[in-house]
């Protein structure tokens, strides 16, 4: 293992509004606070892995605007290799308006912008860098053809691939994910992609098993405050939740996926990597923001020790 991870995916500028409650249709409310930050599921996962010490390369697209310039600088400042982040002329960078309620729960809109231009050609252009990686992380904020191409590339070159199917897309063709190692939806995404209910733990397992029956090797279902489940053809393993007082849950799923990739590529067993990823995600929701809430390795170790988690 080399601790080398590639993220093929999105970046966004987060426009975060903290609300006392969401307005009704046609209603105008004053919101108490606002912050702008860096996000996008791909960039979030890249930064989480990098802050934990992984060597991370990003394959992505930004616009030819000030948001694009800022995104490139932010990734580089976190130690992410941005040689394969392409600027798209005449196109705006992606943005994500986010609304956070007092209990920390959030609602998110995304405007893909330049992310919609990430193509299989971008993967081919980064091939030599990708071949040196232990894992490739993918999400669905970029074109599906690019995702399929990346999965096939990973399978062809013996690189573990991890797909976080978010935001869930009914057009996702599971038959084109042959060779995918890890499929990581939350319960809402699982319900949409399996076309089955996920309102109980038993229902979650049945829906996950239906994906196993369609050729997916390993399904990791994230369940928020109920932890996560690892479902394979042979076994079901529960990943225990970590109790914290939530401040802002934005980006918690990305913290989980990015840290899982880092721990797995660093040599941890899948179960150990998932357990540590659950702790890392829990720590992230104790602070405001997305990438700004992700702990570095030293701070994460201190959080674990303070909770008697080693």
C-alpha cells in the first residue's frame, strides 16, 4: 500500500445559509448567518483523505471564473495534486446552495457547472498518475459515462474503486459497474437505486442484498446517527454510530467516504477502516462547514483518545 488515492469527481463552492426554519413557499425570512466555503463531493472526499495524510490526486473540472481559481488554490493548499484539474473556458464553476437548520440537518441544491464537462478523455489524460494509486474514489456529480469509464479503468489496472452514488441517479446502470469494489449509498440513495423501501433496518438489508444480487460486490450503507452497514453476499456487519452533539451535518458522508479510502489504502482491514471512518465523520459534524470541519491526523487522534477509542 502506498497511501495514494485518486478522486475522479466534482468540486463546488458551498454557499451555506444557517436558518431558524425553512421558509414556506412565497415566504421571505431573515436568516441569522451565512458562510462561503469549498465543497463538492469529490473535492470533499479528496480533502478528507489528504488531511489524514494520504497522497491524493484530483481529476476534475473547474470554470474559468474566480471560483475556479479559488478551488484550485484550496486543493493545492491541502496538498492535493491538481495537475489533472482542467479549466473549462466559458463555463461557470459548480456551486451548492446549502441550508442548515438548528438541529444541524441540511438541505442542498447543486449546480454542476464545469463538473458536467468531466469526460472519459480526462481520465485517459491522467492514466499514468491513476496507475500509481491504491484506490479511485467516484461520485455522481459528474457524467455517468465518466464514472463507468473510471470503474473499467480501475478494474483493468487492479485499482480498488469506491463509488458513492450521490446524488442518486435512476439512470445509473449497475450492469456497467462490473469490477467495482465498494458501493456506498446512504439509505435515501439506496431506496432510489434499489426501488425498495429503506424505512427499517430489515428493509435496508433487503435493499442492499438486492444490489448484491445484481452484481455489486460490497455495499456500505451509511445511516447517519444509526451508524452504517457493510453487506456482502456472505455477511452483514454493523458499524456502530458515534454519539456527538451535531452542529452541522454538511459533508459528513464525504468525511466518511474519504477517510474510509485513506484508512483502507493505508492497510487497515475493511471493518477497521469503516469503524474509524464512522468516528471521523462524527467528529466532522461537531464543527460548522464542510471541508473546514475535517480534522487533520493529529486532531483526529486526539479526538479518538479523548473518547477512549485508541
